[in-house]
C-alpha cells in the first residue's frame, strides 16, 4: 500500500534554523506529556475509542478547513493522496487503536517501557529503507537516551506474563506503526506541506477509527459532564492538533530519527510535572536518567545536516 519516495522527487528544503525545529519538537513532547493526565480525566466518562474518534474527526475538520482555504501551487496526485492516507492509518489510526487496546491488556509499566522502542524502530526503518544513512554517532545517542529513559521508568518492573502478552505485542506494533509513519510521511510533507498532509491523514484515520469509536458515542454523550467535554477539547487542541502540526512541520526540516528521539523527553516532562504539581522529589536515579536522555538527544541532534531524502 505504501511505497518509499525517492530523493529525486522531493523538493529542496527551505533552510530553517535548527533551534526553531528543536523548540517545536520540545513543545510537541510537552503537549504529549499532558495527554495521560488529561486522558485519564476524560476517560472517566468517555470511552477510549470514542475519545480517539473525537480526536481524529475534530482534527480532520480543523485541518481540512485550513487546507481547503489555503492556496496551493499544485494539486496532489491521487497516488500520493493514497500514500498520505496510508501514512495516516499508520501514524494516527493504528497508533491510537493499538496503543489503547494494548494498554487495556497489559500494565502501565510495560506500556511505558515498550513505547521507548519508537525511536529505535524509526532509526532502523529509516536506515533499512535508505531514507537515512547509518550514523554511528546517532546510533550511540539513541542508545544513551534509551538507557536513560529505561532507568527513569524502572525497566526492572517490566514483567512478561502470558495474560498480558497480547497487550505487549499491540504496544510494540503501535511503536512500529508510528516509526513507519515518521519515515514514510517525511518526503510527502516536504513536497506538499504539513497542512495538507495532516488533513488527509486525519480524514483517513477518522474513517478507520469510526468502527471502534461509534459504538461508544451514545454512552459518552449520556455520561460526560462539562468537565469531561472541556478536557476532550483540550486533548483535541493541544495533544492532537498542535502536536501533529508541529511534528509534521519538523519532519520537513529534520531527519525522521531526530524527530523520534525527542520522544524520550516525555518521561522528563512527567517527572517535572510530578515535582511541580504533586511535590514529588527527584531521586538520584531520575536525575541520572534525565542527564543521560539530554546527552543522547544532544548527540543525535548535533549530527551534521544532510539533504532531505
């Protein structure tokens, strides 16, 4: 269904200062870091798949409206429309359904540990598909950052049990789907712009998520109160619209593996919120893990810039 786009067909990138790209990626992780708390509040009365449907359909309407109003140099050929839609099914529909379904069947610790495979998968997919060249410095940075995150989330609590195996496999499949999305959508975003690519992706995702979310809608409308709906709106605006827009824009100006490694900042956001809001103290292990993440991310983002592929 998806096919890699060769470097010859991709328009040259407009030079953007690295600091702007990196700040956008940090903002993405801060926004994503707020999702678990907001999602927990919303899912007290709104089912997980109904929440996913609200996210993708609301984002489809928002980005679709902006894309239709925008002025574009040329229409997107249908083969590329289908490729963009396929990327959306990987990075939005399958990503959400597999993660939420896996989270129901496994422990939160297992899910947190397994999500750290996203940057690893992204690096491997990018190298195997020849969208990126193998870079020892980038690989080292990835391993250092991954080790830091595993220390923060207490990897030793990971327990592989038969009753949770399906959930674990769904989380891994979710990570692989999102990694493929980051690699495959990059040349399309470079060519057609973030707005149109995100709009088409969310429209395709709405169609895919609807069979899971529609059965939960009636219960959501019957049970959800004002607090829940305000939380749903927050989830739509910040951890959905803002994050996917900034992430797709950043993919135009940075390697897929660079975009992915910033995912390792999410546990640090969680630690900071816990310290500021809940008054929790940071132990030596958390501090050491945080430093390792920053060192690893620094190694990845300091790689020499290359042309888009």
